[in-house]
C-alpha cells in the first residue's frame, strides 16, 4: 500500500535558523511529490512539487525540497526561518491514480 | 487518528448529468470542511470552504452554481457537480477540521475520481 510518513509531529526552530521538515514515502512506481502548507483556519496552499528532472526543487516563500530516490525521501527545507512560516506542513505523493497525504508536521518558528 | 470518508471513490457519468460526492467525518464533529480539486501531475486547488450551517465560501474562479456545496450537519458535507462536462473530470478531495482553536489540523478523505464522458 502507498504511504507517506512525516516522522515529526512538531518541529521547533529559532527565527533565522535553517529548518527541515521530513517526509519519506513508500510507493510502487515513480511518484510525483508535493508539499503543502496550511495556515490557521485556511485550506492548503501549494508550496512545491517534484515531477522529474533536478532533484532540488525550489518553491514558494523561499522553500525548497530535495528528492532522494535511494532514501525515498522528500524533505522540505528553508535556509532561514521566519516566524510567519509557523504552520502545518503536509507532504503528499501521487502515484498513478492515487494521491496520498502524510499526517502533517506542525512547524513553530520562535522569535 | 481521525477518519474522513468520501463516497463514491470513483464515478463515471455522462455529460450533462449531476454527480454528488459525500464527505463524512466518522469519529469527530467537523465544523469546517474543505473541498479540493486535483489534476494529474498538478497541485491541489482549493475550491471552497464549507462551514456547518452557513453558506460555503468559494475561491476565486470557482463557479458556485456549478459546484454546489452543502454542509447540513457536523459530520457531512456534499459537493454536487451540476451539469457535468468532460472538463470537470478530476480528482476531488475533501478535508475536515474539528474547528475551534486556531491551527486545528486537517484530516483528508481518500478522494473521489470523477470521469465525465
């Protein structure tokens, strides 16, 4: 069965420090990978996606993610965190006709 | 964890017919539900926010008369695609929130794949 794991429920980071939100997946076939962010009382917003090509993908708000096929990971990163980055982050995978979300990671950026 | 179901999981219909998709929160009361649409290789697009007992809030560019949303109870929201056309073929996902305090997390349904012939 297809699955997406985000091993950390909560990530805390100080403003200005780099941040990483982890995502690993278990799928058969070649996946398309996505990151979404959810701010309080709002729907998901698209951050970035990997379909093919360069393993390092750059997205909105200064975020980037690196696709690592051997480790089946797609970690979200940002070099310098902002307090306004505090939100819920969801990793998602599309394989064939299936679209699967991870459980989400709550990011708190402390001033 | 919380469970959200969608029914049907797949539907094929003829052009011009209407299709209803149900989203249910099985073990919690959802004051807010969201409806998304996803095209292959594309990101999710938020269509509307559904609040129990009030009218849905539609995102810009989404036709409210075509995509009817009803959130009649705390455990059920429905999306009706009226007079469906082939371009409405897509993957529709709902998510549910318990609501209440800020930052309440979302729980996603498994999605409904719609094919309009």
